[in-house]
C-alpha cells in the first residue's frame, strides 16, 4: 500500500493506493501536511511506501518509528522515470509535469499523448508514440489571469470564474469573464488543433483543478481524469521501489 504526497503551489494532496486502486484522497493546506500524513499512516498501517513530490517549499519529516519500515522516495532529478526525457533543460522540469508524463507512459506507452493540466498554471506536456517526452508549454492558469487583471490595473475588480459566459460582455464583470474564460478555452482548443495537425491518433488527457470548468466549452475527444497526476506519482513510486 502506498501513500502519495503532492505539495503544490497552494495546497497539498494526499492519496492512498492499493496497487492501482485509489482508496483515499484529501486536499489540505500545506501547513497541515505533516499532521494529515501521520493521521493517514495511523489509519492505514499497511502502508509501506511513500513518495513526496514538491513544487513548492514544504517540510515533511517521517517519524522515527516509521523510518525503519517505510520506503520514502523524494521525487527529484535522480528519480527513475518510465519514459525517455528529451527536454532540453531536464533539471528545470517540474515534478508535477514528470508525474503527468509518467501516467501517460503507464496507460498509453505506444501512443502520442498530450496532457493538459489546468491548475495554478496551464501546462501542456507531450509524449510521443516512442515513449519520448518532448516538452510542451506553460501559461497562466485561470485564476492567475483573473488576479493579473485585478493586480496590474487600477479599476478592474477581482471576479470569480463563471460557467455561463457571454460572448459579448455587457458589463465590466461580464467582459472580464468573456475575455479570461473564453480566451483560455480558445487557447486550449487552438493548441489541441495544432497538435492534431502534426501527430496522428493523438490522445488528450485533461486534468487539474479547473479542468471541469473549462471542459464545458471544449469539444469531445478529450479524456478527463482528475487523479492523473496522483496515478503518475504512484507509478513512479512503484518503479523506484520494485527491486
């Protein structure tokens, strides 16, 4: 049984896997990570392996009484990956992106796969049908775009994303939502179209906290999986503790 710890820019996610089956998932403030991890370890004494992935500074200490019986993998540059990494700057590749490509390698090793993660940032990661990671793109996430309009202007308010967005904004609120929400969905659709023009039989995985909101405006042919990153981390853990 495995414990997955994924520390992001805003929150930490914890997940318990039995083989490939997700048994429990929780999201907490980063400051609560240590306490929640120890609680889960107590609730699931069968846990024998842990992986810690960080995209932000986080302190996690495995209690001494557990260090002898648990395997702890801290995801880093030396961690073995299930794909060939052709990224020009591999040391700068984020752990979250590695985990997404690992999941793509697990489920679609012989396919062209584009993974789109709509979280704090919007990321695109591409793995080809030879199981080689080529790279992708990074742009501001949905809420980051709203915050930017509020932070870098004098009069524009900070608004929350809406599901129903007019094409023509008849107020400042609707104009912001039209520009940000529709602009981002068109960005995603346009990039997908460009990839499809180059790579045959492209599989598209859509994940991340804002994937559900954004997918409403996107066409079919996209597979939504909110646990794709956690599944990738679980796969990386298994690879690095299988001996």
